[in-house]
C-alpha cells in the first residue's frame, strides 16, 4: 500500500543549497512526489 521502506545505496550528494533548503542528489529516488526521504550517512 505504499508504506514500504527502500534503501538505495551509492547515491551522491552533488550540492547543498542552504539558502533554498535543498539537497541535490545524483541518481533516482524511489517514491511519490512530495513524499518524505530519509538521508543517512554510509556505514562503511
């Protein structure tokens, strides 16, 4: 029903725009538009 958590690895943060509160990520992010995305640090 759309409430599954999916973990995507090997995405790259390209730019952080603090003025507009944006995080630019290279790669595709699964989910619906306007949905929440949780960003965590790589545990390598």
